[in-house]
C-alpha cells in the first residue's frame, strides 16, 4: 500500500493511493498514519478495506507521510563513495545523529534556508518507518519491525554541521530540513530495500544518481543496531544515508541559494519537489 497524509499543516487527513492513482480518504477508519495503525495488525486492517468504498480526496497539499514521529534518526557516511567525496573514512560502526522532529515537513513544501546560511546542501536518502516497538532485536528479525519505506531529504547546513563546535544536529535540524514522503510504501511492496535506485536534481541538473545497494550498513543491520541502544517506536523514522553527489563533495563545492528547485526520488517510493527560499 501507499499510505499518505493530505491537507494543510496540522489538518492532514490519512489517505491511501489506490491502484489507479486515486487518493482515498481513510479518516473514517484510522485516526492518522502513525502509532498503532503502523503495526502489522493495523496495516492488515487498512489492507482489508475496499479502496472503492473510500471517498476520493482532492489533493491541495501532501503532508509528511507519518504522524507522531518521536525520533528522526539519521545515519552518516553510510555510502563508501559518499564518505570518500566528503574526505572521511568509512566508520567502523554506523555514525548516528538526530534530526529534530520540528524539521519534518511535506515532500513538496517550501524549504527555508536559515539565517546566516552559506552552505545549505542536499541529500536524497531512503527513509525507514518503524511499525512496532523494537528493543534488542536481531538482524534476522529486524525487518519484521519495519512498517514501510519513504523518500527522505536530509537537508543540511554544512557550516553549522562541521565548522562550528559541537555535534552535527544543529546543521541538520533547521525548520523544514526534513521533508518525508510523498508516501509510506508498506514493506510488502518493497521486497528488497537494498536494490532501490535513487536520484536528485538541482534546477534540472542531475546531482545524485545512486542505489541503496551500495550502503555500507543495510537496513536490517541498522534497525538491529539502533535497537541495542534505544527502543524504536512506531512512527520513528531512520534516514539511512546518502549516495555521492552532494554539494559539499564537488570541486569547488556548490550550495543551494534562494530560488533553487530540488527534485528527488527513489524507485517505487515516489518523488519530491522543493523550492528553497531564504528564511525571514
């Protein structure tokens, strides 16, 4: 299934996209795309509905594909070729950092370049949405805890991230720096999350063209690994790293400016489009 949230910020309705591309209203059956509705039982109940019995929705805006995210966990340097372009070694264990949940926005929302930014950058990433609580899970069982997958744009401000003291979080958490969606594609429709092509363009110019196949640490490993340190809860999102082609790695580096248009997508998971503007 392709599950989504449609409507203006704070007033999104849960919805699904049917086989004909029609957006159908789920609000009579689920409170939102989050919480218990992401569990295997919750998803099975949605799957049992006849899409033709659900009202059609007009789409004025697509919201973030998941509601109530408690943790937005990111993995750094998880593609060996991206680590190389960043001038950093592949880490012996996954690099973990957090993106503030206040950064989450819809897949086509305007993205704000923060005050004082000189190095706002792009990163297309595979997002993993947790469906049931995971704690100390094995790698063999890890995917059983995944509700589905989505496109995640890990927008970054590199000077905030790497040139000022402290950790990476402040360069990753600016408002609107976390577009997710357009859909949460349930796990049954993604038989191999390590075989997905991914791409990103800036003003129509291809910048990133990679595949989840080249991840250093795969999805199952990451879910298991993270669950050794913290419980993962329904609605938590893991953004699993980016392939090469980010602005920081270019020679000379290239960064986003007001008016730039970024488009990105992952095979089977949909596309995003954002206009970047200067924050007031």
